[in-house]
């Protein structure tokens, strides 16, 4: 953990950064610290240490990365908004995330975050974050929980993508009541948000999908597995041969979860529907 004391006289907004990837944390720290309107209260990759700094330093702004190797960015956001914390100042909360499901985005922007920036967007940079802080500075210190908004065009794009993934799954024989189907659609959408050549770490995606409904990553994985068992057992062979081109393992009878997710997401990406 890096803690930085007051450096300049006069009013400067104090910024706390919770980010465990140095490739993001350090450029962000340098750019914000170089601006005369802000100073860095602390930089840490652990939610527990960020909570200590939050209580002791009362930052004006908290920048929180949602995906952490140690601790939980989502849990830290809940602490900020918890009345039991009895904070004298509720900071402005800017969330950065590599991926987030529609459900998670809805919860973030309605309850915990003043604004969300997705790192996988080509426009993401420390400069973009700083520009947003300047624009939002009039909201600092209001001690309230603003409700964020998404543009209609963004919602339209996400809805079209979701509907396309739903149509893809509807080609398989799957019971509509199976919860794993909804999990699978959320996971498709998350995987689609990742950079095209980024590694597909399904364990992280399982945890992300399960968090809003308080399910473990293992539970999400198992539910998706049951959907695929059902789909590849009940769908007639001719339809399977048409909609799923890769060869199936004769013993397993279906692809692994990660393989199926990758095949479907790559297929939809090639259509360039959004």
C-alpha cells in the first residue's frame, strides 16, 4: 500500500485508488497527481487497506476497480454506502471494470457508483478518468448517492446483443426454466465485452455473473453445465451438426463450458451485429 500525505496548501480534492493491476494503477496515480486540482490520498490493491484509508483519510473521490485478485471491489462499494460505517463524508465513487454484466451495471449505477468506466473501451486512459473527475467535481462532497444513467444507444446495443445470444440458445432444446440459461446469456455478454484476443478466464466470469444473485462461481458453473448436458442430449443430431460445427468428444457428448462459450461468442462477433 502506498499512502501519500498532503503536499500542497489550499483545497485539493483527495483521491483514493483501489486497483491491484500496476499497469493501470501507476499511470492513473501519476496522471491524477500531476493535476493541480487533485492529490492522491493512497493507492492500494487490497479492499481491506482501502477501507482503512477510507475511514482515516475521508477522500473526496474513490476510484474502485471491480475485479480484484485479493478482496472484493463490490464489497468495498457496499461498505462505502453502508450507514453503519458512519462516514462524515460519502465520497464520489468512480468504478472501473474490465467487464460487467447488465445486471451488475444496473446494480452499480443505481446503488453504489456515481459513474462507471469500462477499461476495454478503446477510449479508456488515465486522461479520460481525469477529465471525468474535472467534469464531476461539482458533485464532490454532496454526501448523497446519485443514480447513474446509461445512454439509450448503449442500452439498445446491449439489448440487441442479448437478444442475439438468446436466439442462438433457442436453437437448442433447453428448458426455459433452467436458471443456467440466464447465467449463460449473462456470461456470453461479459465474454463479448472482453478484447478479442484477451484470454477467456471463465472462473472470473462465473463469479461476476453469480455475485448479484449471491451465488458462487462454482454454482454458476454447475448450472451452466446442466444446461449444456440437457442441450446436447435433447437436441436432435441434425440440428446439432448445423448449429455447432466443432467436433464433439464422443465420450463426453458435449463441449466443456469454456469451449462452448468461446465458440458462440466468436460466432456472434463475426456477425458484427453492434
